């Protein structure tokens, strides 16, 4: 408790003591006991009224000027000594029953100040009390009704005994109350330090919870949310204030699937669509919250976005499968290429003979055409199965797409298709220009063949700077190729990057598989979005 607060309680306590003294002296005077004369009663009343006034003034000073609390404290001690002295002068001096009030003044000095100030106060009380006894003994206070005979009524020995006992009491009180007050202040200081430590610990705990790189929430036994950290806010798009006291199932509906088993669910997952509309896979672990007695008081749930991890796992499985297929394709292609070359060469020689009928020549033409198609297919196999390492350099995607658009003007597949180049010329990702020319070509050809009639292919690119949950910053290049074709269903989208998967007559099924491999070799990823009748959008994400 600080000095100003202690001083306030001290002033209020003094008002109570003074009021009790006033009441007791008034009762004695009204009963006519003769213990107090009229002059003494008037003097006591005047002193008490003055004390009331001083107390009110002290309260006003304490309220308006707390910086003077120390000075005001010394003034209180001095006033108390003067007040007790005045009571003694009007109530018999050495015979007064109020000499014990000096002990209260000394005690107040110990509580408000310190042991040293309490000893000083005791010394002042000894001097003042001794002066009253001496002056009364030598008849200097007769005008106040204090006769020397009253001082000597019990004998000189009793007089010195009284003085000695009071002086001893004053100093013992100063020492004892000073010691106790110092211990109390020391204990109070230690408690304050501990309280400060608890506050610091609470701030540290709050900072740790807020800065976790995973979601953390706590809920009551009834499922009402109490804690909802910063990662949880970023992941769900719901603030702590919005989530507080809401049901778990309202904020994260996936928790409803577990019902009463939620507290025992370990490493479980569910799908969640936040305000952004992007479907996420949420993984979580929950444990019951218990108090010191082991009684369950709530639920603690730690969760995070596993969407990227699951996508990487899926891509890794696909990559393993594609690698195996690619290796097999390369071996088969190698084995086929040599006899295919022999067949093609032999067919050309036979077809050039003069004795070959026209009908046979036409058949040999079919053989040559098909062997050429097989040769192109094998070339695609090898390009897919054994892609070269990308030679990265800053590439202007706008110009690269412009070159491709110039080539497609002579391609019949693009006769009724319009290509819109919306790529920002300032976009300069570090990529292999030859490999990404093949990527854009394959995506454009795939879109044109899917539309089969008039349509629009839009290509754009932009740089994205995003802050992921947990405060992590990441920059990526986003390249989008979108068409107005018939679209795909979910089953087709699940297989669209698989090698040899095609929905077009005469297609090899390696175009989009090659795109996938090239994007993957650049450390990026490609996604597809489509619905029947609404067109298809391929989106490539590359690290900046």
C-alpha cells in the first residue's frame, strides 16, 4: 500500500478516535461527575474541533497535491503530538488518563514512515511529556488548573516512577512497532514483486500463444470458445472478439463431426472453407484441460492448415508414379526407335521402286506417315521421361507469349480461337525460356483442341506478395491460362496431368504431363479449376 493510501486511512482513523474522546468527555461532563471543569471541557472541545478542521484540510491537500504526501505525513505526526499534549494540559497533566495517546502517535510514525522516524517521535514525546511534568511540578501551569500538589500527591518516588514507565513505554513502542512495520512493508514489497512477476509471466504467456505458428483455441466443457490466437484468426478470418463465447461448431464446423469424442481426437482432419472461399484441410489435436485437482474444465485444441502438405504429398506420389512410368516409357521408346527407323527406311526404298503398283505405293505412304507419327510420339516420350535441367534466366513472359501467338496464326487448330495476352510486361520470372515456351504451347494447344469452335484463351501473370498465417512472407509468380471451352468434370480433373490420359482422338496424353514435369522442375506447382460448361483455368505458381 503506498504512502498516500496509508495516510488516508490514518486520517480517517484519527477522526474516529477524536470523536470517541469527544463523546466520552461530553458524557462525563453532562453527568456532572466533576472530573472535568467547564474550562477543561471547553478547551478539550476546542482542541477536538481544531483537529477536525486540520483533518479536513489534510484530506483536501492529499486529494489535490499527492506529491506533498511526505510533508503532509510529518505534519500529521506533529499535530498528533500537539493534540495529545493539549489533552494532557486540560485533563490533569501527570494524572491525565490520555497520556497513552502518545503511544498512538509513535505507532502512526512507525506505520507511515519508518523505525528511525518512530524513535524521533518517541524522543519528542519524552521531551514534551517531561516538560509538562516539570512545569507542573514547579507550579508553572497553575493557570491551567495543574497544581504542584497533584504531581506530588503520590510522592516523589511515584512521580519519577511514572515518568520512567512512560519513557520506557514510548521507546519500546517505537522499537516494536517500527520493527513490525518494517516487516510488514518488506512483505508487502515482496508481494508486489511477485505480483509484477505474475503479470510479466501472463504477458509472456499471452505473447507465446499469439505468436504460435499454429492455431490454438480453448473452450469450456460446453464447447464455448475462450482463447483464439492470431494464427487461428488469420486462418479462419474470424477475430478473437467474434469467436469468443461462440460454439466450436459454429466457428469450425468440422468439429461437429466428432461430437463427444472431440476431446480424445488425436491427429484428426476435416475440410474447412473460410471467408476467403478457398477449401482448406485442417489437421488438429485436442486434449482435455484439467485443473490442479484433475477435474476437466475445458478443451485445448491445436490445429493448422495441412492443405499445402497434403497437396505436396499428393504431388510426391504422382511424381513417383510419373517417374516410374517415364522411365519405362524411355526404355520402350529406345527399343522401338531403332526398328522403327529400319521400317521407315525400308518402306521408303520399296515405295520408290518402279514396279510398285499405285495401290501398294499408297499403302507404303500410310506406313511412312504412321511411322513418322510414332517417331513424334517417341520424341514426346523421351522429352517427358528425361527432361533436361532448366537453364534459368529472367524472361519476359509477355514477349514469349507474343512469339507463340505469331506461330499459331498458321495452325488450323487456332483458326476460330482468339488469344488475349494480358501478361504485365514487367513480370520477369527466372525460368528456362525454351521449356516454358513448350509449357505455354502445350496449354494453348490443349485449350484450342478442347473448344473445337470459336472461343477465347486468356493468358495473364502477376506477382503475389502474401503473408501466410504466422507472419511468414512469401512472393510467387502466378501464371493463368483460361479458356471458354466445355470444361471438365471432377474425374477428368483428377487425371488431367497423368501421362497417356487424353479425351481427344489422336492425342498422346503427354502434353499436360510434360507441363506438369517442367513446372515441377522449376520448383513450382500447377492447379486446374473447371466445371462442365464453364471453361477451364490452369494456374501455375512459381517461386519469385
